[in-house]
């Protein structure tokens, strides 16, 4: 029993606790005890097939090896068999070939080796030469790229090489330890490549808790050798679960952070609203006192000197405006109210004309109509937008009014460059560099409380209020 237990302890670290490279190495050793279906010496492959005739990139134009102007000249010369000879030393051999093709001169086989096998336009010199001298096909077969030769039997070396894809060929050229071609697995042992078919290498993978597949850009590879991606079966699944867990955890953290930020913003706004409510409530007492003082002056109006008449008139107007603002602010600050107080306006055009006269801004009106609106807050919204247009826009500022689908549309316009995408940037409460930055926030809030909406269009800049008429 002690011997069996000792053997088990010796076996477990090599399999259950072995690293991924160790498992692959043990798998190779195990598979190496199986007879392969073919053996190829890497040195024989290199001597029989030069790198240039195996490299898949050699099939395409060699733009990295030759100047583009020389490639254009060679193509033109090959088509017309005339032209000024280039001076560049890189095109010496291509020039010899082009002149031989034009003049019908035969080239010795040694020249194809000396020229480097591959034509600047891609593919071998031999293929182009055979097209003009078909009788040389057999003699120049060794100088053809493997992809240019007729497809050989799949169990031959040439046939296997021709069926390797680009990644597999590049792995072979770099002397990789493993490469995968279809159902055949190539494993290198020293200078010998052993070829195994799927029925040989597939069953043994499960014993080492690994699997393999051809490398692709869209998969994560734990261990890559050549074009083969070796994966740990359980570890790969665990990795997917871990990645999924981390993604869900990160998403949860992100949603939690966003929820927290919304809560913080909402709490900050509630705190500011409380401050504004307290401020408004406390202002009502001095406003009432100021009103009583104004009434006292009004009763003694006849006794005032003539030079104080204008000042007294402004004092009365400002006192009235403060009282209206304090009363109307209750409607804005009490957010749980169902709606806003509205009043019937018989002529929208007449009301808007008087308002535009006070704001000193031209007004463009369409067909007149009546409407149920909150006159104070709608006037406040228009006043705020007109002041912004005069202060930050490009003159002239104008007001346009029309109705559509039982809605009242009022546009405050100027020649500014604002667009709809700028709305989020300019509508930020408490962050403006000029004052509190409450202007557009109040306008948007009050328009929504009136059941309407505000939108920005341009250029030219247009703030459009859409207010229900009933």
C-alpha cells in the first residue's frame, strides 16, 4: 500500500498540479511513443525547397523589397519592351529577366537561383518564363513556388506543404515545435517533424486536461507554439467564468457608482431647494414691511418734492415685483404640487406684445388666439431667455410666436452659433461662472411644470418653448 500511495503522490504533481507547459510537454512525450504516419527531416525540407519558394508572402508583389517607381517601370517595360533603363541596383536581375523575355533570350537554370527565385511582381521567375517557353516546364519545376505547382497527393511531402495555410507555413519556416494543418498535427523532435492524424492525437488530450486548436485572432491563447493554440480544458473554462464574473462585478460597481452619484446630486439639489425655500420664506417678512413703507409714502404722495416722483415710482414698481416674485416662488419651490396656477389670456398676441415692449425686443406674431397659461412664470422664462440672448448671444435678439397642434410655440432667437448638442453644456445649475447658473435650469423646470418643454436649435441660436394652450 505504501508503494501504491507513493506512486500516486508522484503521479499527481505531474498531471493534476502541472503547469500548462509541463502538461503539453508530457503530452508530447506520450504521443511520441506512438508511431507517426510520416516523418520529415527539416534539413531535407530546407534543401529541397528554398525559403523563397515556401514563403506564402512571395506570391504577392514585393513592394517592400523594391521601390514602387521601379515596379511600375518593370511592368511598363514588360508590356511594351521599351523605355529608359532604370539606374537602381536592386532591379538588375529583374531587368535581365525582362530583356530576356522581350528578346526571346534563353536563361540558364543557374540564373533562377542567382536571381533569388521570386519576381518583383510576385510569384516565381520560373512561372513567367514557362508561360513563354512551355518546353522548359519540367526543367524549371524545382524553381516554382509550391503554391504554383499542381496539387500533389495529400500523403506526400509536397502535398502536405501545399495544404498548409499561411500561418502554418510561417510556423514551419520559423522551425516551430508544433503546427496544425487540417486534421494533421506536426510535432518537432530535434530536426525531425512527426506527423500525426486526428485519431492519434485527439484521444490523448483528455488525459492531460488540455485541448488544442488553430490560432485565431478572436481567441485567447494560454500557450502558443507555431500556429497551434494549446489550452487547459478546465482552466480555460474557469478563465471564461472568471472573466464573466469580473465583467458582472465591474458592471455592478459601475451601476452602483452611477446610482450613488445620482443620489448625491439629488440630495444636493434637495438641500439647495431647502435653502431657497428658507430664503424665500425669510424674504417675505422684509418684503411685506417694505410694502407697508411704500403704502405710507403713497398716502403722503402729495407732500413729496417733485424731484422724488421718479424715484418713488421705481420704488413702487420694485416693491410690487418683489411681492409677485415671493408669491410665485412658492409655486416653484413646492415640488409636490400637481400643477401650476393658470389664468385665461384672451389675446396671446396682445399679452406678448406688451411683454416684448417691456423687454425692448421686437416680436413676430402669427394668428392670434386665447390660451390658459401661467402668465407670471411664462413671462419670467421669456425674460430670462431674452436677457441671455442680449448678454451672451449675437444681436439682434427677437421673439417669435405661433401655434401648432393646440400648443403655443415661443422662440427667442439671436444670431449665435449654439446647436442642439450644446444644451447639456450650458444647462448646468450651480456651475456657471456668471452668477448661480440657475437661469436655464429654472426655465426648463418651469416649462416642464407647465406641461411643456424647451429645446435648442441652431445655428442661428433658437430657444423654443412649447406650452400647451389648455
